[in-house]
């Protein structure tokens, strides 16, 4: 009644879902594009830290145990590449969510011609997609997967910060502002609260993904069970993803790196981290791999148990000395060996 005579053309031949679903696509696309801008900022922060610490030595760990040396820059580069892949998934989600529909109550254009849909969607820069009363929800599930995947990658970085901040490790710390308290009861505490916050929030993104997948199977040409879900997971997931990116970028930009502790931790196991180099040196001298493995393993475990330096044990072992000279043994314990291809790795990732 507010429009006047032209009011008879409003909603002509349409169903509410023509408007609601097309609007949801527009809103989701806009939100994803904002998230993409924030992802780009995080990527740049990771790239800068990767270059800054390109040759900062630290211990590589597998199964939580010391493996072989890496660099902190290499670790940041791994994170950079993963966020870059997450960014590509979001870009694809923007495309896959850019659909609209103006095809009527069950999608057959019975009361509105396809030309009207095309004209309207062209103006909105959306594409038409075969629909019944609604756009099929697998279309939107892609977007929620891209957000859940992004959240998981952010959680992975935050979890690494938490592990490296443990008192026993102390290689990295979250920034700690003047006057900040780590614990109401224990004044000495510095807790990884930002990282923990990110890890918790990413779980919500994953749970919302499940909800979006549950929205795919609906009755016949449509029921309304998906609607209430999307009113929650739509704003929640997009806002949370943006917030997680913001907090993680803050962490990466202000991370505290304890280089001395990293060096100290490399020497924590008395040199046994060079065991593979010893193994390969013996094999290259003609020792059978199985025999070489047994010798090296025995001496490595002895070094760990007794605290005697691994290199010293090798230099006193008659079997080892049959194949390796003292100088050759000393050369094995050069940490720079592990970094000979770091430049190549960075160049391959186009991070220079």
C-alpha cells in the first residue's frame, strides 16, 4: 500500500526464497571478500617472519620428539603456504556461492519468465543455477568448508605457538602487555591466551560446517529446516573467521622469539639428532644399512641414557672407526648441512 499502483508487480510470480536465497548469496559473497582481505594481511605477516627468520636454527620435531634441525623461517613458510591454499579455497567459495534464483515456487518458472531472472541476476553479478524452491545447499556448504578449513589452519599455527611456549621449550612467546596478568592466583604466569582462544573458536567453525552439510538433504522441493540453521551459522562463521584472522595476525606480528633457547634445545640430546647423517656416512662407506642402523641406534640410545656426547661415543667405537676417520665424524656434526637447500625452498615458494 506504500508503493501505490506499481505494488501489484512486487513479488509477482516469486516465492520468498527467491528473495531470501539471492540475498543470502550476496551477503555471503560480501563477507567472504572481507575475509579474503584479512587473509591477505595474515599471509604478508607470515611471509615477513619467514624471511626474518630464514636461517634462525631450531629443532624440528616429529611425534613431539626431536628429529632434525630446521629453521624458524621454514616453519613460518609452511604456514604461509597453507594459508595461501586456504585463501584459494575461499576464492573458489566466493565463486560457488555467487548464485541466485528467481524461478518461482518450485523452480519451474511457471509464473515468472527466465528472462526476468537473467536480467535481475546480471545486475547483481550472480549466476542462475537450477533450483527448486531454493538454491541447493551444497552450494553454500562449500563456503562453510572453506571457512572451517581456514580456521583449522589458523588453529594449527596457534597450536604450534602454544607448544613452543611451554615452560620446558620456551622458544616462542606471545606478546605480554605491561600490566597484563597471566593468572589471578599465580603472578609468575604468562599464558598463551590468544592462541588458546583461536584454537577454541576454530572448533565452532568446524561444527558449523557439519550443520551446513546437514542442510543439504531437505524434503522434496524444499522444507524450512535449513533456515534457522543458516541464521546462526552464516553470521557466526563469517564473523569468527574474520576475528580469528585478526587475532592470529596480531600474534604473528608481535611474536617473541628466543633464539638462544632454540640453540640450547638443539643441543639438548647430546648430538643424537645427527644420527641419520652417521647412518648414511656408514652406508656410503659400504656398511650394510641394517648393520649401520643397529650400530648408530645403540650408540644414540647410550648417549641419551648416559648423557655422554654422541660424537664422543662414535669416536671411541671400533666398528665405526673401521669405516670413518675422526675428521669425517667431526664433519658430520655441522648443523649448516641441514640448511643447504633453504634458499631453494624459499625461491620455489616465490618468497624472496
